[in-house]
């Protein structure tokens, strides 16, 4: 089963070795990425491809609607490993316009477990309702909510104890908020980068 995927895999590995004979040997010995990507699970937002990075260059955490919930053990484990062990220099929280998770958070329909996962986005909508409800176009309103969610999650990362401790010991670390556009493949920097506790 899935023979086409296995064939793709063999072709991919062969092509990697053709351009760099030691590629896998090198990766096997060490992983030293400079970046942690926290993004959405959406299949249209492939982290490495978007920023043109090879295996070994990007540490990746993805979940529905690119969340960084301060009590989520999965996200926290990734964050601590990235900051304390890999000592990444940059963390990018990357949302995307047209995010189904962000949309599902506020469309009023019941879906089950994911409603709990997306609860912080519903709260965020309430907090920012004056700004959001001033936007008459529904798609534009959701796109703004995608941006606001990135900023909120990016603040969760920057205010986390692991990141605060890294800054306190003088470690160089920047936390960025980006939004990716499915329409043109481009990333927009929301210019909310945090480089220290201030
Ligand atoms: Co999404």
C-alpha cells in the first residue's frame, strides 16, 4: 500500500545524495537548526518549503490554528527543547489567512474536542470585537482574526518561562509573528518581533 509514496521517498533520498553525497551522514550525527516554526497543521502550509530550508535547518511544531497554549505539554516540550537544548536563534509563530481553525472557532457550530482547543480564539474575538466587527467583509474580518491570533500566540511564547529564562541568561533569541498567504505563497511579517523581556 501507498507504493507511490514509497517510490517518491526513494527518488527524494536519491536526489539528495546526488547533490550532496554526505547529506544524510551529516544529519544523522547532529541536528542544529537555528529556527523553531510554530505553525498550523493545514496541508497547504508546508513549513520547510515556504522558507526554502532543508532537513536539519528548521525545528517544527504544528497544530490546529498555530496555537501556543501555556498549559499544552506537547508545545511546551518542543519549546523547551528548542530553546534549552538546540538553542535556536529565532522562533516564528506562523498563521495563515483563510485558516479553517480560526474560522471554526467563531462560526458558532459545535464540532467536539476541537471546540475546546479553539476556545482561546473565541475569547480573543470577544476581546477584540470592537475592531473586528468594524470590518464589514467577513473574509477580511477572519483574516484580521488570524493576525490577532498570531500576535496572541507569539506573546504566549515570548512570555513563557523558558524564553524569559533564556533572555535572563543572555541567550540570543527573537520571537516573530508571521502570516502566510495561501493566495500568493508569501509570508507577511507582522513586525511584532520580541528580542528581550521588555
Ligand atoms: Co490553519
